[in-house]
C-alpha cells in the first residue's frame, strides 16, 4: 500500500507510493517508478481514480513545480549581462495559481554568440521558455529554438509594443526606435502584432551607376586612351626618349 494516507502532511521530496499503486496527480511527480510530493500540503487519495495529489489543508490546490520540458510563459522582471529573471504565469498553456520564478542564463539564449543578455531581451518583455529542471525554484530556463523566445517586446524608450521588421530586428511605431530581440517564429501573433518588413532598415547600395562612373574616371581604359589619342601620345613620347638616350651613348 501507499506510504501515506489521506490527510497526512508532506513536504517536497517525500515518498508517497509507487506508480503501480496510485497515479501521480496535482502536486506530485513520478521518478523511477516512485511518486513523490512536489509541494508542501495535505495528501488526498482518490481510490476510485487510483490517483494521489497534494492539496492545501483547506482543500485548495497548491503550486505544482514545473518538470523538465514544461513550456512556461512569463514576463522578464530583471535583466543583466549574463542572466535574466522571469516571472512565469502560464505552464503548458494553462494559468498557474501562483507565479513561477525562473532564471535564464545567457548560454541558454541562442546558439550564436551574444555579448550581453540585454541584446536579446529587456525587462517588460514576455517570453516563452522551456524548463530545464524538475521541481526546482528558481527553475532554469532556455529559449533556444524557433518556438521559444520573446513573443512580445517593449520599447526601451517609450514602453510601446515593438513591431517585427526582419528576423530579430524590431521597430517602435511610436518613437521610431530600433532594437533587437531573440524572437519566436510567431512573434506578436497572440497580441495582434503583424510583421512589417517594409520598415526594415535599407542597406546602402555600392553597385549603382554613379559608382561605375567614378570608377571609369579614376581608371580610364586603354581602349579609351587609344580613341582620344592619349595612349598613342604616351607611346610616341616614350619612343623619342629612348632614341635620345641611344644618341647620347
């Protein structure tokens, strides 16, 4: 039978039963066939459903800690050069009873080199991340992947929502500020933000007609010299110079 009974008070990490006896439910988790308590509270065993959960003494649900692979959505509260703190309010698409504190390190942001965390996200941004830990607070997070990253960015100057122009390039429609973020492939869709590639910064062209003219003026061709006589004149002067030198010898 189970190591505990309904009404027993448990703390995180307490062994409750084995998976063959009862199915883990809210406030519990299974590891290597053993069901453990994921939070502090009171055990509640449902023999009809063959499940076990951990509740508050008043019957309300306790905070269930994330497990590895859970998708969390939350707001960036603090951001430094090497790490950022995220206050998650959704877990696998469902609202959580209490915010979950997560920590994002710069090594878990992208596969390319990033000098500072502030180059890829800012306080106030809303991000979608994946949990790297099981039942740990703060939970380690990662935003590496096309579906993970910033889903809504805030302008550092005026706080307005940022519009995506091209990949990771952002533009503020209010103050015309340009910033960068590590965004998801569906950035802004759930907030009604449409991408605006027409607002992307224009690159300077170096292959225009004016450049060709300048090149021609600086470096005239030999054909052009023949046409205007300059090449033949230079050759004639060179031949006469050689003749004078032979005469002196």
